[in-house]
C-alpha cells in the first residue's frame, strides 16, 4: 500500500495586540494557537492612547503565537479528493 497523501505541514505565526507590558501577562493567543513567548512577551511594539486632542504612543509588549496545520495534498501521480491513481 503506497502512500498517496503527501500533506505539507504549515506553520502560521501571529502576534497578539500591543498592550502595556504589565497587562500582557494575561494575554492569550487566539483559539488553536500556541503561545511561544513567555511572561510579558516581547517589547517590540507601541500602543496608542487618545487623550482629548492628542494621541500618545507608548512602548508595549505582545506575544507571538503559532499554529500548525496539515495542508492535504496528493503525492505525484495521484489526484482528486481521494488521491486516486492512474
């Protein structure tokens, strides 16, 4: 029995919203994603606060998240939803 499915593993990365670092401890990734940063996350972003007529920007933190999923594909020489051969 030859393998007819040659799926590819895809890694999707996303970053959570930028928030004050002290608040970022509790930040969760979207459902299905795994957090790959610890603690308060990575201080590589800025968040904005609007105060009356001004918008102020502050250094903030965010988390990086990943999700792995299989993209099903047929091996060479096979095709269709059931990967039928010749």
